[in-house]
């Protein structure tokens, strides 16, 4: 699964730390998400989508193998 978190953050002028605080995780979690080393839980995905006022589908891209 890939995501557009980094692109959205940069468009909105949000730092990794700002996003982490807003959704209740560590900056390291945001880094891991952006690098594809961690997949967000459904709850976290909803929080991130809500923060950027968009849908989960717009942020997270599911790629079938």
C-alpha cells in the first residue's frame, strides 16, 4: 500500500511533527508511513484523512499484488 501523506503535508505546509501531534502518534510513525515501512490502522487512516479534509481513498492507494 502506498500513500500521499508526504505530498499532502507539503501542499498544506504541515510538518511531520505537526501531523503526528494532530493525529496522536509519534513523528517516527509519520516517517514510517511516508516511507512505506508501516501501514496505518483504519483508525489512524481516518484521523489522517480527517486532518486533511479528504477521504482515506484519496490518501492511501491499495495495490493488489
